[in-house]
């Protein structure tokens, strides 16, 4: 546990993190873990975060050392895409039983599990995740991994991020530490070149990185490693030979970028592939960093030409939606919109942003939002489901963009909703992705079901019929049980009152 | 009689199980005004929540005691108390269903003692809210056990003990977790058609049936009322459905003296007949014409459908009671169970599953055993095996996250069995291959039809 505590201290003190830089020494030492309120907490644990960051590495066997729930309740639930291997979607867990826990057989079972995986699947690497219970009973997964690696002659990587260590975000960072400690730099590529880059924190959700890669290909830029989206183990292991890096989801992998810069002199920038101007800026930044590292400066001109062409095409396509979406009000409810260029593009075609959450945004981010939105009232830290529901059912937004967690708040409030988080069905990155996002917003808002679901039953609209709560299944169930107790429960209205 | 083969692998490959606390939480979700509370880290709750949402497509009230490293060392009773009080203030629930997890059970928390203390100390603040505990470590059992333990705990904790005056016509029904919303609605209608008054515990048909409430509700809306659980002892009879409901039925009998009858399954003509006869006997009412008509429709479906089932090889992976439900359905239609995988060897029902052997295992085992089968039957996670083996997948149980409407699929009594016959027959018809001369050539290389498929292990 002590080495884990040291690691946690280390990742909390992240000099490249905007938020962290804004703190004084004492606050920095306390780390960025927010104490959770029992009975009012939401979000995943550190193990969840580690798995999210690493599991999209497609040819690795991901083995979760835990009782059933950690893996059994969560496997194959994210929308990252692979262009080849499918092993990452096969779930492996030691599924510890009571006997294993009581008899202390965890380590032995883990070792045997690694052997079984090696024999049946021959993966280039096995990633072994520790979890609350195996941390609590003191299983030394580092030792087991080391022994297994020696014995079986393959990379066996311990991922020390048990759920009780903290939040999902911490898990992201601990996963990055595991890559730094055990993976990156262990394979020397024989084809390193001046146009090699790493993309860090890109998950290839719905395959959206494939909307970007052809742009880079066109410029002659090679993606040495995209971590983790559609990655292969060897890509990651040889990522230290890239010339430059872009950090896409900076809150999750900023520590990885900074340490790779320190260790292997790979400069990085934070950017985004969401939105038109951000995509262009990212391409520019990549080219500039490569030139700084010795690439031929002619790439800068080619990049500008490509950007001009692609932007023109995208804006052209978006223009079609202006008439349909002009004046429509968008509520953004996500951990932190990293890409203000999405907001910018939506506003550009005439949409209005009526609110955005800034829970995970940095101070600078907030300033930028204020400038774009020109109204502080539209910023909120986090909105309780009840308030969100109230806002939406009063019709204060035409669509909510959020993650799956609040999906049904919007839908039950009969408001159009679009998933912009990890379970989403559509790729939104790059120029085409932005057009796709707007197209999906349009499809959601203009769908003919909205007028149908908001329509009350004809018999409920007649004057004189009670209007406080139109009948739901809920009530019929209660009314029904009230009838059962005709002898003991006085009236139907009493039980209706009771359910409110 | 089937032979149960125990698991020898160390690495579980593609789990079949969902965790035990998840099963308990599901049972609590069938109670009106309830919030299940996982006593563990936030991740335990988050994973279960996401899985519930993916399956039901509903908001799911589910909370956590948010244990961390420090509280794991010092003990979780303060977190438990804080969580309960927070839930009480914020959501005003009628029931908080505490489900323990592997973390607190490994630590050896005395959650029952803690809850007793909290109730005593905070009696005033907690007035009007029942707190029930299910000890459900993730390292044993699965959905079935969790569900069963939660129902048992509610009866032990809430139902008024002692023999009572029986309310004539009142029937307690304890359904297994594998009954869908549609099943429960149908069950209720059937029981009511005999003039009986069913109290169904738990009742997911009230809370997770996909209705749209007109105001924001932070707890479950609909389901069995706490008051109904309290008065369960006034029932004339109890009908338990599925072997895993034997324990709650026995506890109800012990606590209140209500006699029970257990149905291992309500799928299939014979079981439906027995169930309907029992209702008729209890109520003294004749079977209505509409029910007879449904029975006749099922008979007709059996006649039309049996062509498609005869000789078919079926591979099923499910928790014990659901395995029994579907295995008997297929065997009664003339099919053969060539692979049966389940989660535990502890259930009595396994002896009765009509399969030669039953593997305790996971979907990796199903994939290995299912070579040559005509149909896979399991939950949505079977999709990868189905794809690799090229065998169609019938999605049953939990979770079903890649098809809509699983909760509105009927699978019991005459009508549900009829629907199942059609569903499966249609899958077979959709998957039919045109004959080729090569296949039919009498001099072809004679392998067993379907052939032994290459090991899925070689496919990566």
C-alpha cells in the first residue's frame, strides 16, 4: 500500500495540470480527491478509471484479479473500436470465491490464470488489475506478475489501482503510471522517423479516430502510438520514439504526457479533435511541434492547405442545418466540455447555449466559457437530477447533450437528448465528426415523436377531469393494492397521496 | 438426472454471472419508494448502476456508502450511518435496502449490528423508513442468491410475525428474478381472473415497466408497498415461483404460518395447467373461457412450431432456475440440450435440468461446449460467442443491453409459452440455409452434422 500511496501523492502533484498550478503548496499536497458523501455519491472508482484507460489496447489480455463484480458487472461496456484484434473484448477475471479469499489462494489462482491465458490466447501481454478485495487481503500482484513474466516469457503488467484508492480520474493516472513503469520504452522500433507522433487520451470511441487518421496520413504524419484507442501492445511499448505528442483528454493522461516529455524529450500540447477550429488547431500544433523537432518546415504550408480545404467542406455541409437549428437551445451537461470549438460551431450555425456544467473545467476554461456565452448564469457546477428534470420539463432547452448517466432525466422530461459520452453510437471527431454531431442533434430535435409523447390522452384534456397527476402505471398499481385491502385501507385517494 | 461438472479453470473467461449485490438491489427495486444502498466503494455501485440502466433503460435509484482506503481500515459503520441519513433526508424513501459487497464482507463488518445501532440511535430521524440488510458478498452467489436473500430479508425484517386471521382471496406471490415485467403483469391478470387478490413481492412491473411519471421521483415509483409486505401474513396462500424462492417462502411460512406451494417454472403447458388448476381450486372459481382459449392457442402453437424444434441442439448458459425454465421448454418441444452452463452447484433444481451434464462456468465454457449447436440461449454477453461460432443467439435473462423491450417479453403461462415457441421457430426459419448438392452428396466426408467447430481459442 505504501508504494501505492506514494504513487497517488505523485500523480496528485501534477505540474502540467492547470488546476493544480492554480493551488498553493498546501492545497496541492492534499491532492485533487474530493471527499465523497456517502449516500449522495456518483461516479466510478480508481479501478474503473484504470480499466477505461487501458482496456482499449486491443491485443492485450486484461485480467481482473477480483471477486466477480468488478469485471462481471462491467465488461464489454464501452464503445472503443478495434481495426484488428478482439482479445480486449474477451473478459478475464480470477472470479475469487469465498474459499479463495478465506484460504488466501488469491495469488496462486492469479498465477494459474495468467498461465491459462498465455496457453490459450498467446497474447503479447497480460495486464493484471488489482482491486479492493485483493488489495485488502494483501495479494502481492507485482510479485506474481514478475514471476509470471519470467516463467512464461511474456509481458505481465501489474496495474495497481484498487477501487478504494479513489476516483475514476485517479485511476486514469495510475494506469498511465503503470504504462510508464512497465510498458513504454520496453520495445525499440526499427522504423522511427521524423514524422512520428503519439496521440494520448484518444479512445477511438465509435471509431472516431479513423476520422482523423486519414488527415494525418495525407500530411505524411505517422501515429506511432494512439493511447489507448485501437492500440497494439507493441505500439505502446515503442511509443518513446515518437517526436511529438498531443494530449486529447488532458484530465486523464496529462501525467503520461509530461513524464514522456521529461524522460524521452517528447514535447506535447493539449488539443482536441472536437469541433472545426480545434481540429484545425490540433493539426497545426502537431505540424509545428514536428518542425521544432527537426521535420521539414514545408509541412506547415501543406497543413494549412489541407485545413482550408477541409474547413470549407465542413462549413458548407453545416450550412444546410442553419435553417433547421437556428435559435434552438442546447443544454450541455457533461463533466467538462474540453472543446470550446464545439460550442463555437453550434453557435456559429445559430444555436443558443442555455447552460453548461463546469464541474471538471479549469479556471481558464471557465473564463473562456464566460466570454463565449456572455452570461454567467449559464454556468453551473453540477445540477441535481431533480433540478435538471425541472428545467427540462419546463421546456427551457430544446436538447440536452450529456452522458448516459442523465439520459433518462431528459427522456422522462420528454426532452430530446444526445449522448456525447463514452457509450455514444456515432463518431464526432474531426471535420466530418462535427457535421455528424450537428446532424444527430437535428435528427433528435426534429423527430416526430416529441409531439406525440407530449400530447396528453384526449380524455385527460377534458375540463373537469382531475389534472394533478394523469394516471400512470404507478397509480394503477397502488389503486389496485388499495382494492385488495378494501377492508383495511380507507380510500384510493389516500394511497395516491402516499406514493407522492 | 444431470451430472454437474465443477469449474477447474483459474481464469474465468467472459463471465456469465452478475454479482450477488446486484441481484439483491434488483429485488429492492421492486418495492415502492425504495432505494437500494451498496455498502462498498463507489465503483461497486457505479458498475451495477450502469448495467441496470443499460438493461432497463430507466433511471435507477442506487446509492453507495462510498468506502475508501481510510474507512476500509477504520471500519465502515460511520459511512453506513451517514449514507442512510443522507438518503433519508434527500429522497425520503420508504425502504432502504442495504446490500453488502465483497469489500465490507472481507473486512468482516458487522453490518447487521451497525444497522441495529443506527436504527436505535436515529430512531426519530428514520421514522417511516424501513432498513433491510442483505448480506451479499460478491465472492459468492450471483443474481439468484442476491434476489432470494433480499426477499427473505424483507420478510424477516418487515412482515408482521405471528399467525393472523387470513384474508380470504388474498394470495402472496413470490416470483423469481427471471420473471419479466410482462410476466408479472400477466401473472397478476391471471390470478385476478379467479377473483383472487395477489400481493406480489417483489413487483418490478410497477417500478421498472418503462412508464413516464409526471414528476421527478428520486426513489423507485411503484412496486410492492411496504405496507403490503408488513401484512403478508394475512394471505391465505403463498405461491413461490422458482427454486430460489423456496427460502423466502419457507421463512414466510415460519414467521406467519402461511402455507406455500412452489412452482419450479411457469413456462410450458404442463406447468401452466397446474398453476391454473391451483388457482381454480383455491378460489373455487371455474377457469374462464379466455384462459381456455389461450390454452388452445398454445396447443396450436405447439402443433405448428414443433417442426422447427425437433432434433435441434440447444446450448444454454443461465442461472440455475432460468436454465431449468428454458431447458425444460426446449426438451418439451423435442429439442436436445447439448450444452448447459450455470453459475453455481448449490441449487437443488440442477438435478432436474434435462441435460446430460451441467458445467459450472462462464460464457467461455459455453463457447467451447456449444460447437455444433443450432441455438445459443443466454444474455447479451453471448453476442461475441454467437458471432464467432456463427450460431444465432436468443437473448434471455440479465443483462440484455443490445435489444429493446426485454422486460416486455412474456415467457410464462399459456401465452408466454406460445410467444416463446414463435420466437424460437422464427429464429430457426430466419437462419435456414438452402440445401447444396455438396452437403447432400452421399459420398461427402461424413462428419457429424454441423461438425466439430474449431476451438474459439484459436480464433484470436
